[in-house]
């Protein structure tokens, strides 16, 4: 079964590359002379994080967390970071922010370790779905309320490997 037959291209591979380059340049400027800890929530952010950190020209370490939350349920930590982030500059990298429940939990969890700073970077921001007041510090693109697939975003674990971002046909 091909998921792609039901999809239309929303953001091209070239557009994604341009967004990643622009975000990396902003990070390089804002964190110039500082070491950076990038925290990437699994699974969706891994492709975006990999592309982004290769473009960042700073001393950068990468950590992964795996969290889950069902609507109306508490957030569960399946994998936490391993590094000590006390007094370090932390950048949480998300592929998309919609409701903001899990990201709000992660941000508060990171803040409890007393980093020097915590900022949020997202490829896609979907504010129409926001349930908690989470605002990214860096946004690749703000989108309307649509279901997107590809470049790490999935539909029942399928489509993460697509090089472009798609949405369903109307």
C-alpha cells in the first residue's frame, strides 16, 4: 500500500533545505561563542535535527528524549537525556508544535535542571491547535490546521522517510 497516492506536496525538499539553512544561521548568530546542547524529541524530530546540527557551526552536543502523551493523559518519559545541562545553553528542536502538551512538559523538565538558557526551535508551528501557551523562539514556517506527513512526520509510523512534506488531498 502506498501512502503517497493519497497525498499532495506541501513543502518541497528545496524549501526545507532553505528553512534549515536560515534557522542554522540564526542559531550561529544568537549562540556565537557559546556551546550548545540540542535536545531532540524522538521520533519525529530526528531527521530535522540531523540536518540542522550539520549546518550549525558551533560546539554542539545532541541529546535525545522520548516522551509520549495521549490526549487527557499525563506525559510519560521513555528515554531521558544523559548529559548534565546545568548552566548550559539548551535548544529543544521540534519538527512540529501543535497542542504543545508534551513540549510544555519537556521545557519544564529541562528548566528544573537549571540550564543557562532554554529556547525552542521548530520546523513547523501550528498555533491553531495550541492547548498550552508554548511559543517557539525560532520557527521555520507557520502553517494552518492541516495534517502533514514526511520529513519525520508520520501517519501511524509511515511516511517519516519522505524527503518532502505532504498533506492529504481534499
